[in-house]
């Protein structure tokens, strides 16, 4: 994997985390008014028009509706994404955004483990070190109470993290032969159609004051989804996974803006460790590229 591809994937992951953090804050807001399955359906319904417009603009309808699509993998990935979102929204009903992020940060570790048998990738010692330091930083920063880990909301978020890790690895596997547009379209379409059918029996009428939240959900979810697809398309999973931790910074900001939660010294110390581990890994990847190029001359 060329270093330029890895760094491009890292940049895409950083953007994805920023937009997904905004989306998660909106999901938490909506979770207090609508069933989790309906929130998942609204996520797909609001994003689908933007996805279709993007595909039309890129003139990629041929790749999206190709007969050579691996339908089973697409359906499996869509199912994992739907389950992930429903479980995460359910967890947000009882957990704070910071607590939910603490538990969900197990996903990068799982991605590295899954990438070995599924993608045939090798994991370098520096990857393990960066991921380990990042995970320690998460624990230091958020110091979750023991009771939070034993709640049904916490279990839901943990299972959502497993679904998320599997979904991303399937996305990278599919993207070897298919476009990012195909990945995003079929996931969003399944979420909109399948989610609407599942939510129909208990559908709650949309309140007018939530229109702005649905608009923000559409924009943040669409951009974040495109970025995450690009991230795992261009970079090695083990190198990109640690940058999932950058979502911590956004969670802290959003907690302060919407819920007036002020981070303490432990949070800032842990956040610093997370950022340091990510920057160290980026630097090691950047220096490794020129060295590999010289060795091949």
C-alpha cells in the first residue's frame, strides 16, 4: 500500500469521525422522541436523496446497478449497518455520548483482528502499539463508571461496535472490485426501505420542530458515509483504525455545547495520549514510504 494511499485514507477517516460525531449528537436528540428502529429508518430516508444526487452527478449509476455486484456481501453489510445503528441509538437513550464512545472504541481493535483473516493484511508492531496506547487513552480520558458497563444500553453499544467493525471490513473487501458509490447507495437504500418496513407498526409522526435535526442528519450522515468508504478503500485497516479515536475530541466538544459537560484533567490527559498515538503512527507511515521506495531502487 503506497504511503500516499495510507495518508489519504487517514485524512478521510478524520473527516468521517467529525461528521459522524455530529450525526451521533443528532441521533441522541432524536432517540428521546422516536423508537430506535424509526431513527435508523429516518437516517436512511434523509440521506438517500443526497446519495442519488451524488451518483447522478458522478455518472456512476452503471457501477451501482451492475450485474456483477456481489449482492450477498452488500446485503450482509447493509444488515450489519442497520443492526449497528439500531443498537447504538438504543444505547444513546440511557448513556451519554462520551460513555457510548468509550465502549464503541473497541471497534478499531476488532478491525485490526478481523483484517488479518478477512483481508490477509499483516499487522506491524507499531500498529499494535498505537492502537493499544489509543485504547488506554480512551479509558483514562473517560473513566466510565462500573455501572455503565453493566447496563443494557452498554451491552447494545458493545454489540453495535462489533457490527461496525465487521461492516467496515466487508466494505473494504467489496471495494476491491466495486465503487464507493455502490457501497454507500445499497447501504443507504436498505436502511431506508428495510428500516421503514420494520418501523411501520410503531411509527411515530414526525414533529415539525425536528425538521432541522433531520436535515443535519442527512448531511452529516451522507458525508461521513462517503468518507468512511474512501478511508478503507485507500488505506490499510491497521493504519487507519487508530484514527477512529479522533472522534473523542468531537464528543467532548458536542457534550459541552449541547449538554454543558466540561472535561476534567483526566479527560484532557487521555485525549492527549490518543492524539499522540495517532500522530506517531501517521509519522511512522509517512517515513516508511520513502524508505520502502529507496529499498526498491
